[in-house]
C-alpha cells in the first residue's frame, strides 16, 4: 500500500511539473495592434495569412485580400470551435503571443488585429484608391464603419451595443454550442489550463456538457442572445439610414470600400446563424445591400470557399430547431 501511494504521489508530482513547464512555455499576453516591425518571422511569400475558416476577423481580411487580388500563403489555425486549441500551441504563440487569429505577415513582419490589417493592406497596395475613397469626408465615413464592424475588447459579448462586430458573438452562441458538441472534452479542457481568457474556455466546456438544445434554454444564454439581437437591430437601423443617405449601393455611395468588407462578414455570420430572416426581413434596403454583397467575387473567395463543415452542419441544426419551434421565430424583446 505504501509503495502504491508513493507511486501515485510521484505520478502526480511529475504531472504537475510537466504541466507547469508547459504553462511556462505557452504564456499568452495582450499584444499591440498594427505592424510589428521589430518582429521577424520565417516566411516564403511576401504575404502570409494565419487564419481560421470560421473566425469573423479572418473572413474580413480574406475578403480584403481577395478584393485587391493579393496572393498569400494560407496557414489555417484551428480554434476550439473547429477542433482544437491550436491557437495556444507553442508554435502559434511564437507568431502571436495574444493567441488570436488572423495574423497577417508582410515580409515576415506580423500585423495584429484585423481592422489594422485592413488599413495596412490598403496603405501598401491600394495605389488607385480601389477600396478607399478620395474625399476626406467619405474616408471618415468609411473609418467609422470599419470601426463599427470590428470586434473591440477582450470580451465583446459584454458590450454588443459598442459595435456591430461586438454584437456578433452573442448571436453566434447557438453555432458555438452546435460545433463544440462534437469536440472531445479534453480538447476543451486544454483552454482552462492554457488560455488567457479562462471564462471563454469555461463557457465552451459548459456548452459541450449540456448540449445545444439545453444551452438555448439557459437564462444567461437567453439574456446574452436577446441583448445581442437588440443591439444588432440598432446597428442595422444605422446601416439602413447610412445606405439611404449615401444613396447606395454601398456605405460610401457608389464606391465599395473597406467599410463594406467589414459589413459583408457580419451579414455572412448572420446567415450562418440563421438570423437574416429575423433581422433583415421586410427591410428592402438591407436586402438589396446583402444581395449586392453576395454577388462580389471576394464574398465567394473570402467566405464561401472557406466554409467549415461543422458550421454548415450547425446552420442546418439551427434551422431544424426553428422548424420544431425550439428556437425563436421572432426577434426577442
């Protein structure tokens, strides 16, 4: 018995040592946005993109690069929603200690945060003003809407009123719940050990354990989704007013701009979550805008060609729940 207890103690001690060593090698931290000219990473092409098929911000920079026809090396990084916490692996943390995607490299120098990546790409390759208006007034409009479609802060769910980008994660919870239902619990548990934002990993673990139908009945989840839907409704009201004011078809009038790049991926996420019928129906201006967005080659290249099978399945599952009246058929009040 004494020998057995000794072996158990040694085993636990070794496990703790290994875990502490691993944690020391997988430290995450907040990183400054924009170009990191003092950091040089291995590269083979002028442009390299570390991205995730499902990530909203990854969609945004892929659409931007497609609009400009920029050729890039594509390196897909898994998030827990798409299979594993590859974003907190030792290898990826060398690329971005913040553990977030996308990361865009230009000649080996990383640019962090998607809104900064949009600006950097435009400043570097947009010699004709393709996606950036000439007038100061229209550039200000564009910049305001680039901000409005951005994810701001460590936990956007806490402030969906701030931007349309921040309203998206709350509306994405049903998709998350469907996707993580197929992920091994141990994969999710890794986030509790190594991810900087523990509450996010805990939330995913909770959804994994209770399943999609039960998740959608939890009062905290209902509150988050309702708040996000109300915030998104307000953001879409603003968009509708802007499109009427600019006389369309785009946010800055006749010119498709970086503002529309950001809004394109917001609409695509609403499509994935089966929210378009609820939030855009009976709005001819927004319907026309969404139809125009879908006609662009960049939408196919940046969004549709990167659809993840788990997302496709999640959308079908949500549609099915609505048909069974187990998910809202009208905008929550």
